[in-house]
């Protein structure tokens, strides 16, 4: 599922992704975490598309990401005046985009997200306020021509479907995840203990990595960046979502060894993506012996270990 890198690749080989996120009022961190997660997960180029008012702080916080400020009429958040610039940026070669972390919600941004979803034909990952914005008119999802991945926690899914969290969604997580995917033609990543990934048809993945320490502000922003990165690198949307969920949980498990579940923050998850989480799924070496007549040949085959702590539900 996680391809080995070609020796003769370049940064364009590993995908160009855009993170459309952020607003004034304490939400610059969401852009930082999603963008850094995409970089740490292997994206060759990450474009942080933000309201113009945020460009200075994010240019300081993000060294490796490319900051793309767009018109915000000095509001500190996206407006409809942002649309043409956003489309120009993402249609200039982006392989996948994420919409939502720290974006904020109002009627103008509902229309902005609607227009981006209809205009952009490649994979889109919707998280946080991206989901809250389309919850006001979820039929937008059915009109999209590209793949859409949504990453709600139970509260966001309850708003999208108009049902209660505890009484319904949490008791029937698999059923409501599949219902959402089938109804809106999306891949659903329902976050929480044993995060679920489903396309609503034959595929449902139940993840077993992760721990309660990951219930901390910004953890979901990291996951968004990871899924966006994998899909932008050419992994299929469903497998990219599964891989992102697995590696995110594994990074959290590794972080908990050092920080403990009480003291863990989102940056600890971020810090455990590259050297440990992704490295650990690089593969197990298996010795294969082929025998043809009197000639015996030995070689080593790499095996991916993604399914060790997850299960596929039929």
C-alpha cells in the first residue's frame, strides 16, 4: 500500500497538495499542523492557502511550506473575493487539496466551499469547518465530479446527518458511516476510538492504532494533512485514508510512550510521523526460497504490515 520510492525521483514525483485553512482569532495553528503533517508524510510540495491577513505569521511558523495568501478584505478569513485566486492556485497542478481546518463558518464561506467543490475535479479532503460548512447544504457532495473524503468526528457527522451523537451514531458507527458514504458519494473517515474508513459499498476498515491521549486540540488537523499527503502522492483515496488513519494512530501510540496519554499534544503526534510511524510500516523482510530442479535461489521480499493492527469488516 505504501510504495517504495524511486531513486531517481524529484519533489514533483511525490505530489503537490494544497491546504485551504485558517482564520484570525486563534486558528493559525490548524494550518500549521495540517501543512507540517503533509510535509512529514512525504509530500514533495505543500501549499498553505490562507487569508491574506495570516501570511506574516504563517510565513514565520512554516519554513518548508509555500504560503499562498488570498484576498480576504482585511477580515482575517476567507471571503468570496478569495475564490478566483484559490482556483488559480489549485488548478495550477495540485494533486489533492484539503479544505476546512480553522476556516470558520458563515454564509459567504458556505458559498465559497460549494464553488470550490464544484470547480475542482481532483480529490478533496473535507475536515472540521469544511464539514460544518457543507452540512448546511450537503447535496453539494452529490454533485462533485472528483473523489471526496470527509473526516468527521461524531459531532460533525451528527450535524451532517441531523441525528444525535450518543443515542444513534456512537451506537451504530459502522452503519452510519456507510449510510453517509452511500448517501453523499464520499469516503467517510469517522474519527474516534477505532476510527472507521468506508466507501459505503464493500469496504469498511476498523483501525486499532491510537489511544485516548490523542483526544487533544489539533490532532484531527494532523490527520487531515496525512491523508491529503498520501492521496497527493498517488495512493488511491480509500487506501490513502486507511493509511493516514493507521499511521496517525501509530504516531500517537509512539508519542504516548514518551509523553504519556495525559501530557500529549498534537505536535507530539506530528513529531512521530516521519522517524517512527512511517518507518515502522516500511515493511518486514521475508526470506523467500525458490527451488527449480537442483538450483535453489534465495531472495528477500519486502512485506507491508498495514493490517497488523486493523481489520477489514465485510
